[in-house]
């Protein structure tokens, strides 16, 4: 967080320098307020760039076996440009290397145990993970308890045929 603050300050100083150079080249015909306006635009430009490149930056840090399953995009009234180009604020990832095929009582059932990772960007970045058990045959998704790994059947979900999570988990099992 401190590095982003330092980068924003230097972006502002650089843009203020451009404003000062423009004012000097125009033989001081440009108004004095052009310098702080350029500084503000530089800081705002850096912040917008940082917010829009967050998803690609995080995805580049993931291992090659990580597969992005879903992304969430949002718009905010204090960021009016996000209504034109929505901002990616969260995404979920499945690591293909951590998929574990679990033997079932009946051989016709394809069970896969995996961990779903979630990354969120708000004023701070959040990271969470949850273990799941997926029945690829019936498309049932069941979360597992943290330590005991017992299925929480009361929170079971049935996924649709075209669900990205279903395709990501069951295609590699």
C-alpha cells in the first residue's frame, strides 16, 4: 500500500513537471493553475491505471496450473468511467494441480475434491479459500468443513450444465 502511495505522489510530481514545462514553453501564457491540475490528473491517471491492471497483475502472479473460473466486474458512481468499462473487482481460481479424484461407493459417480480460491479488491485486497467436493455426474457442489473435511450437505448447490466451475473441475479429473 505504501508503494502505491509513493507511486501516486511521483506520478503527480511528474505530471506537474509536464504542466510547468508547458507553461514555460508557452511563455507563461498558460494560467498558473495548470500545474496543480496536471498534478491531480497524473495522480488520478495512475490510480485508474492501477485499478484496471490489478486483475492482470494478480493473474500473472498465479502459477501456470491456476485456472480463473469467474470474474466479477462492478461500477461505482464515484468512478464514472467504470460505467463505460467495468472494473474487475473479484475473481475465483481453481488450481488444476490440486484436484484430487476421490473414490466413491458407486463407480459411476465421479467425485473431485478441490480448493476454490477467491481474490477481492476493495480498499484492501482480500484472499479466501474453501475446500469443496464436486460430484461431476450429478453436478452437485458441496463445501467441506475447514479441519475435518466433512461435507456440509446443508449448503449443497446444484450447478447448471454450462457452469465454468463444473467445466474447470470435471474436465481435468
